C-alpha cells in the first residue's frame, strides 16, 4: 500500500484541472457499462497478434475520423474568406471570420477530444483495464487519469518523488516556449505552407488563391495528432502492465532477498538517472520507480538521479548485480518509446564493455513496445532481468 511517507509531492494543480475532471467522469461513465469480474493479469490480455490487428484497426479508424473532422470544420471559414471577403467592411469581415473560426475550432477540438477519449477507453479495456484503482499507486497515476491526460493532451503532473527531478537540466524558459509552440502548431504550419506556396506561385507567375491550403493542413495535422495520442496511450498501457508484471512476477521476494541494500538502491538509481536524462515525467517510469521503491522499501530522498553515482554503484557491484542494474536502465530508456541523445550517451557509459549486448536488448524492447507486442516485451523483460 502507498503510505503517507511515500506519497507523491504534487507541485502543480494540473491533475485537478476542469478538463481532466470532465474526462475522468466521461471515462467512468463509459466503464459503468461493463462488468468487471476479477483483476486482470498479463496472461489474460489478448495475444500480440490480436493486439497488433485490433490496435492497427482502431488507430486507422481514429485517424480517418480526425482527418475528416479537420477538413470539414475548416471548409466554412475558407469559403467565407474566398467568396465574402469583399462584401463586408474590413472590421466586420475579420470580426465575422473570427467568430466562424472560433465556433468551428470549438467543434473541431470537442470532436477530437471525444475521438481520443473513446479510442483510449477502447485500448484500455483491450489491454486489461479492470475499472478499479490500484491501491499501491497514488491517485495521480490511476490508469483512468493517465488515459484521460493522454486523450486530452494534458501535461503530466510535476512531482517530487525521492528527491528526483527530471526537469532539473531543462530551463523553465524552454519548457514554456516548447509548450506554446506545441499549442500553435496548426496555425504555424498553415502559415509556413502558405508562404512557401506563394513564393512558388510568384516565381512561376501563377495567380491562384491559396486560402484552401488550410483544409488539407488542418486535416493532416489533426490526423497526426490523433495518431500520436493513440501511440502515447498505448505506450502508457503497456508500461503500466509491464511494470506490474516486473514487480509481481519477476522481482519475486526470493529474488529481492538475494540482493543487498546497496544494489536495491542501485535499481532506484538506474531508473531515476534515465528518467532525469529523458527530461520527462513519463508515467511509465514514474510508476516503475514507485513500484520498485515500495518493493525494496526505499523512501529516503537522495540524489538518485545522478549519473556519476550510478556509475560508482556499478563499479562496486558483482557481475550478477551489474546485469540487473544495466537491464533496468535499458527498460527505463525504452519505456517512453524514444531514446534521446543524452540517454544514449549515458547508456554507453552504464553498459560499459557490454554496450552492444545491452543496447541490443534496449532497442529490441523499444521496438516490441512500438509494434504493439506486449507479451514479447514482457518476455524480453523477464529474460533480461533473470539473465536467461
């Protein structure tokens, strides 16, 4: 159970945002229609072949809907701009265009959120969502809330757990700038494409209106956004089940007791260091970290995310213990579906002379996660941790 001593220190109120509350209520409403008989285990989830086929179809359907929504909600504003621009004064024209654009934007975003919620809800049940909160995890990392944040593209809560801070190497200015840039992606893309087309047209003496370019730009971008929403939701689901599988079925009490307190601390350092280098509060690694610290009874705040300290731990560990720490570092690097240059550089130092072997493991696990192979991913984790 998660006691008060180990409870997460939430530094932001994003978890309690109105949008997330509405999403959680809708997710709960959908879940009421299904009866849950027992706790879901990895073996109860459909095979990788079934997951690959069904998830691919779910993703394709969502992408098509998002594309059509983006196109259809852009057409009225484009038609107004093309055919009624000269029928109004400049002020009235832009006022009406703004109202039309705003109304259509609300409709577009509302439908996309609905598509995202329905899709992530379907994926959650496909991969074993049983409708109940897990008592060992804090409410911020209840699966339902994680799926809602993914569907609505909400930021992860900034947390302080065991003194670990993934944003310690990232400037606040860059965090704010990247967030604003992400929110303005569609508008900026449309402007850039229009400028490129106008340059091309001017060069070849073409007299064509490029207002219509907003339709395919918005449609394509909406399709891309929903694709990444589904990809992120799928990774969260897989990470949720894999971390539970690792703790419950691989790192058994017998295996835990065979390792010293020094190595147990090293496991926390392995995950924390990679998480800090990724610069992300990705829930997969947060959950793995929480479960590891609970299993190893570690609650003291320390500099667990220091790469040099992890390397020192590795130097004083036995061959078997080094293997465990290196595998956990590889798992942590794979869990969010991407490996940054900073992580890659650190992994080379962590893996040391066995760089090729452990890097192959890390990339194989990453590939299986991205290819909807949950059971294959679990197999990689088991064989990697147990060394067979």
